[in-house]
């Protein structure tokens, strides 16, 4: 399992965005903040609520200088079909069909072969700065991911419930 300050494992994965399938490499996003989220499967019940909420907040993440990537063990073709069914997405869904990246990030469910709900914020130096794992039964709070990203970007110590614009502790 990765911990805070670990170097984020590189990925080189096929992904779907705007009906196009292409390769996405973490190394191509150096000097950017990355929000990387793993989810179990396309065409399920909880996952679309998270993905659509992230899509609704996409502009807020972009204004904060972050790129968003979703990863599951489904194929890129499944991602393309699902994104179309969801009405289109502003960020790519990546295919970890061989389950290697989910394993490297410590979110692979060895029993089912699916990714667990894991979220990682990676800083511009490629280090994991925030991570969260959740039960497959509980969707993530997208506002908390955005709040945490913004707090990390201050480079300062932030208190509980800190919001952008609030004073920091240091």
C-alpha cells in the first residue's frame, strides 16, 4: 500500500475520452496536480454517482490546476460506451485491464479482481500527498477531495474544516 510522500507509480494505460481511445501516461503530466481515483466497475450503481459528481466539479478542479483520471479494471471500450451512456465526461476513464496499476496502488481486491474505491492526490513532483480508501458501498465526497487538493496547494498547515480563503495555521 502506498503512503503519503511515496512516489506515485507510473502508468501507461489506454483510456476513453470524448469517444476516442488513446494512451495516457502519468509521466506526461509532470508539474501538474493529479486526482487519480479507482472505482470497481462500469455500469454499476454507486460509481456513476461519483463520476457524474466529479464531472460536475470538473471546472473547479481545472481552476485548481488539477487533472482528473478515473481507473477501473474494465476495458477502454467499456469505458467509452459507459461515458457515452453517462452523457459524456470531461476527463478520461483509464483501463487497468491487467490489474497491474490497481495492484501497485494497493487497491486491487484480490478476491474479485476489481479495483476498490481509492482516491490519490499526486503533487507536481509525483508524490502521493493525500489518499482515501472507501468501501465499495459508499460513494466519495467530491467536495472533500477538492477541499483537500486546495489545502495541499497552499503549502501550509490547514485546520479541520479549512476552506479556500480561510486562514491557515502556518
